[in-house]
């Protein structure tokens, strides 16, 4: 028995058949030329024709969900508009689950690393967070629990994409690094002594310290394209938290690396 996990991002779709112990049996990647409803439908059609033999499907997406109606409402940077799962459920005849991508990443990491309580911060284009408590994703009554990218780090600070000022994401999100410093996060974070990297490290140290204090954490998992393969950056944030706030925290890159979203999407089916 296998679950099909589909992780939809702004530039590509990663999909895989995942076994009951969490390991990936077969995976495929589809580059997205477009991110509207049609492009997503085409990608799902391709995935479900190439990967077969699954009993359920889990899909992880960025942005806003309407869980009750199984609808992906919208996502910043993507051209999605109220994309409904119902037609796919009818067509494929298996249960399909939809969840936020950072929540999926946390669930995937908790499954594979066998931890029933886990917090994962995803550092990519935006800053997301997934909270898993007792093997379940915490969504809160608004459905938006874990929006770590929009906790305020500097009151009246830099403009954020959400309309507020001084959010964590406005200093540490990939979009903000590009907007405010004119370079890709990868270029900027190679040299940790430049202003952009220093600002990102400082903002993340404040944000992660607050989150660690709130939840009483000894470790926080990190995922996403900015965190994975960026050991010095992560190390600097950890040292900053220890030095400035005298708080002993381990910042860890999960075992699932950049596959957490895919594995976590499949984990929705369990
Ligand atoms: Zn914001």
C-alpha cells in the first residue's frame, strides 16, 4: 500500500509514492511554466497518470485554504484562484487531502524522525511554520496557526507583503531579500558578513527565540531552500540565540531535507 504525496510550489511540483514507513518508492518532478488553475490541473493529471497504485492522495500547497470545501483559495506569487479538489476526487475515486505546505513539511519530518511533537520553520520564498502536537497538525480556530513569517519583529519596520510592517518575512523571506537587496537569497547568504545576511540572521534569532520560549523547545527543525545546504547560516542563527538571549537551542535540518513537503503531503493520508 502506498500514498501519493504531491508538493506544489511556485516553480515546480514534486510528487512521489510513499510507503507506510515514510520512504519514497518513486518520485517525479514537473516544472511549472504557469501557476494558474489549468497548469495545476495539468500537473495533477500528469502525476496521476505516471504514478499509480496509491490508495489516497495528499497535496501540500502554499497560501490560503478552505479546508471544509477542499479548496485552495489563493497564494501570493501564484495565479491560483479557488482551485477545488472535488473534481479530482470524483475522477480518481480515492480520498484526497489538502494542507498548507509548511504544515506538511512539519508532519513529514515528525513521521520520518518519529517525533510526535515537532516544530519546523520553512525558509524559502516566504517564512512558514508547521506545528505538530501529538502527531497532529495544529491549525487553530482561524486555520492559520503557525504563520511565523508574519510575527512582528520590528514594530514599524520594513513593509511586508501582507500589508503590515516589520514582519519576520520582510527580513528573512526570499522575496524580501530580493526586493530589498536586489539579489537572490542564495547569492546573499553565501557571504554572511553582508548587511542582508546579518539582518536575516538577527531577525530569525529574535523570531526563533520567541517561538522557542513560547513552546518550551530545545530544538527547532528547519527546512526550505534557504535552510537546507546552508549550514553556516543556520549555525550563525543558533549562536546568536545562545549569545544574545542565553537560550540553548538546537537548530536542526531534518532528515527529510527538501523532501519533507512531499513526504508530509503523503502523511496526510495516514
Ligand atoms: Zn507580514
